[in-house]
């Protein structure tokens, strides 16, 4: 098992002799007698860490219970960091806000992160993959966040524990195949790909991720292995009529939502098919806020009903954005803006954001000498596309309209 020298601790056992670039050995297993590392040896290894071959800063340690227990602590840091970010986020709904749900989700995640194959996979992805750290960080963070969301959604839909473990495990593994595609690590190149090249990339990373799953030979039942394999191999293109694979559909929509709303190493989003983008608009081939994504899903699936719509409505409820699924949500928001006599009313957050609009402000209130009888001298700070903050005044009349609308929809 290959691990970074920063993660060596006493009592780990050396699995291979440590060779240096100069051709000599820093230390051999015979030198250690029983192969166990101690503090003095670890200090020496770290001193020459950059000179180690074939991998600088890395050594081979025996894959045993002690080593896996320590690596679990390392990969757990990512899990709890991501969960904390979800709970503390001010820019998106906290889908772990319900304490009871939160506890149940974390119990399932603890089961997953206690699986030796998951520990190895998550550790290798973070520390033993070639390429720049930023694309890796974004892919791993997305995988963990999607696992949390998919498990929470599965709980909302009353899935069994076995199903929840399958969905969560698939989430952690579903994009690991990206690392072995020709596009990695320069994933920003996806933004310039043709539609056909993008389709090839999608198929390739699904195949790679499914193959990685087979190679890992997870210590789970054959039925569950097949279930996880089906989710990973079809997560971008599931058959929506295949209700026998409910877990694949649950994961597909959780993954779609997170990919559409989160930062990724590339600007392009390929969660909606070309035919769907033709219906929704070109903007859906790029990153979008949760509100817009749910509006798009409503247009595509509201009339179909069935399991697909049940999953979408449960997802919206989990995010506390149920009102977005109402057929006239966008029209109601636009009607508020249209009542501005000077055509300068703006919504905050905008419809492109991750939460429903709660404030109406005047886009001209920063103009010198501008006045309007509807203004109230309450300020709101708005960040523009370049990250600059501007201060505007709220519109009292339309703000009250919006508040009444939101309270009506909340009931």
C-alpha cells in the first residue's frame, strides 16, 4: 500500500525497501528487523522524502488493520469537512438541516468510510493520483458531497439500509474513472470539445469508473456489487422507465443537481442531453443555481409523473425549495418585477441562485439624484459577476409583494 511520508506513524510496517535516486537504499526491511517503523526512522525517511524512488515522498507500507485504521482518519477529514460545509453554507440550502436526518446520513457514511476498499480508493484518489491538486480536489469534494446528498435523498424516499449503502458507495466511486481519461488533469479542455467528443468522454469515464469498481473487488454481496456497478456505469444516462433500478435514478438526480450547481474543473455541464438543452436553453450546458436546475427539471418531467417526478419532488423538499416546482413559479417572480414602473426592479437572490428570491431591490438606486417613491432606505449588498460588491436600496412596495407571495407559498 503506497502512502505519503507525511502519513507515516510508528508501528506501521514497511512493505518494500526504500531506494533513493542515487541508487542506494535509505532503509531496508532487514534493517528494521520486524519491519516496524519508529519515530527515529520516520524522521529519517521524511528528511530524504524528495529523493525516494520510484515515487518521491511515498513509501510502500503493509496493508494491515493498523495502517488502514490510520488512513481512515485521514479520509474521514474530507468527509466531515464537506458535511460541515453543507451545514454552514450561506449560499445554498442545507440539506442536512434536519438533525435526525443528519445523524442517519452520517451513520451510513461511517459504514462506507469503514470499508477498507473505500478507504484505499479515497486515499489513492487524493494522494496517489497524478495531476494538479485543484481538479482532484473538486472531483473528490463533488463525489463526497453527492454521496451525502444521495443518501439523504434515499432516506427521504424510505430506501433500505442496503440500498443507501449502495447509493452512497456508487457516489464515492462514480467519477474516479475521470482520473484515467486522456482529458485529465487538463479538464478545462472539455469546454472546447465538440458534442461528439464530449459524448465519448462521458462514456469513457463511466466505463473507467465501472472498471475501477470491478478491480477493487469490494467485499460486498454479489447482488449489491451488481447494484453499485449499474449505478456507476449508467449515472449519466439511466433509463428513466427502468423502475427496477430505482437506486440508479435516485443517484442520477442527486449527481445532476450537485454537478450543475457546484464548482468543477471545467465550465461545461453535460447532465442534460442535447435534446433537453434544446428545450431548456443553452444556459443549461453551463453551471446553474439550484433554483434554475429545479425549474428545468420541472419543465422536463412534471407531466411524466411516476418515480422520476417522485424523486424530483423529494429532492426539492430536501432542499426546502418545494415552491420552485409549482408550474407558475417563474411567472410569479417575473410578475413582481414587471410591476416596476421604471423597469429597474431586481430580485435577490436572483432566479439563477441557490435559494428562492427574498428581496426586491432597485437597480438604479446607486445613480446620483435618482429617487422613487417606492424606495425604502434599507440597504442590500449585491455581488456582481466579477466579485465586486455594490450597495443598493430595497423596493418597499415590490418587496412587500414578494414577501406575501413567499409566505403564501410557504404555507
